[in-house]
C-alpha cells in the first residue's frame, strides 16, 4: 500500500480565524452605530446574531470532523493497515474502516466497485454536513428580509394613521407639531427594516465565507482520498485497455473470487507458520525446563544415597557399642576409682593447710 500524505484540514481554520478577527475589529470600530441599530429591534436582531453564532460553530465543527478522518488515515498507514492503535474511529470513512480493518499492509486491495461505493458514500456525507450550513445562510437572509417587511408594514400602518388624523381646517403650526410627534412610529419601522437587513445580510456574508472555506477543505480531502484509494484499487485481469471486459462477467467474478480465496489461503498459511514457530519455541523451553528438573532430581538422589550410607555406618557403630557392655562397665569403675583418689588427695591437702594455720 502506497503511503499518502494528506493535507491537515485544520489549516483552513487559520483563514477562518483571520476573517473572524477582521469582522470583530470592524464591529468594534462601529460599536456606537451597531448598538443603535440593534436597539431598533432587539428581538429580531438577537435571533439573527444567535443564528450567526450557530453558523460559525457549525462550519468550525465540519473542519474539525475532517481532521479526525485524516488522523485515522495517517494512523492506519502508520500501523501497516492493522487498524487504529489508540481506538480512534472515523465517521465519514466508517464503511471503509470496516472493510480494511482485518487487512494487512500490501493486501488491502479494493475492487473498482468498492472504491466507487466508498467515494460516493463519503461525498453524500460531506454534502449532508454542508446542508446545515447552507440552510443557516438562507435563514439569515430570510430573517433579514422578514424584519425588513415587518418594519415596512409598521411604517405603512403608521403613515396611514398619520394621514387619517390630519385635518385641513386646523392650525398649520399645531398640525405640523402633531405631525412631528407622530413621525416617531414610521421612523421606528424604517429603523427595524434597515437594521434587520443589515444584520441578516452581514451574518449571511460571514457564514457564507466560512462555508466556502470548509467546502474547500472538504473538496481537498475528497480529492486526496480519491487519489489514495486509487492506489489501493485492484483492477480485474479481464479489463482491457479501454475498460471493456474480454471475458464474460460470471467468469470475471469467478476469477476474482478465486483470487480472494487464494489470498485468504496465503494468510491462513502464514498464520499457521507463525503458530508452528511459536509452538516450537514453547516446546524448546519446556525441554529446557525438563532437563533442569532431571538434574535437580539427580542431585537429590545423590544426597539421599549419601544419607543412607551415613545411616548404615551409624547402625554399625551402635551395634558395636552394644556388643561391648563389659568394657563400658570397667571404664566406669576405673573412672570412679580415679575420682575417689582425687577426692582423698584434695581432702588431705585441705587438712594439712588447716593444721599449719593452727600452729
């Protein structure tokens, strides 16, 4: 399997962060005007800002989800196709992960139909991820237009009430003052109309740029994935130079099935060889243990033989002592006579010493 270096999708977040920083700096410079526009209709504008925050989070999440898939592919290549060592599981590439989970390096081949099916599934999942972002862009525009029409309706209703309340025969000065007082309602409607349009269109612009960047990351990931899978795709032997089959379809399917069966037999043979070597190593170790055990038993046997000889000699000595009771009695009598003589000598010596002191 050829190793393929994928572009990290998180690099796209750099451009996203720069763009968001510029938008934040512009908003900070226009805080007084934006605050006045927001207060014109806090309910509508608050909903628009909430949808904007959701759109930003959704696009960032899409990029980070792609990062997970790239990390799984790199780990799959690094672990020689043996699966994930850290338990990291993909989401977009889940079907491909199940197909390749039990395959080894150099044997992870896919048929053209499997490759096409995997790529189609990944493309559908990528499009499903972008559907929410596109919906949020349209929702921001819709909220802006909704606020615009709401403000226009309020303006038209207020102007109709003003016109209906005017009287021709009244004092012009008083009529003008009343008109000035009643113009607050139409002006408030116009403020609602323009402020919601401002926030809605600006929010759609921000989310649209983020969706564009996440779309570039997804397209780059899809192209690199297609390039990687093309090196894992094994073309059937019956396909000609122009992709036309030279053999019937059932024969081609039979040949592919036979090739897969041979590959499985080769893997089974390799597994059996590894098991045989492991068994031979275990038997050798067991033989060494048995040899050491035999040596230990031999040493213990020699020690027992020596002990038996010592016991025989001790029995002979005891028999010899039992056969000479008279000699033992004579020795005892001689010892007693010597002790009596020694006692009389000591007593005489002590008696002589006492007489000398008396004189």
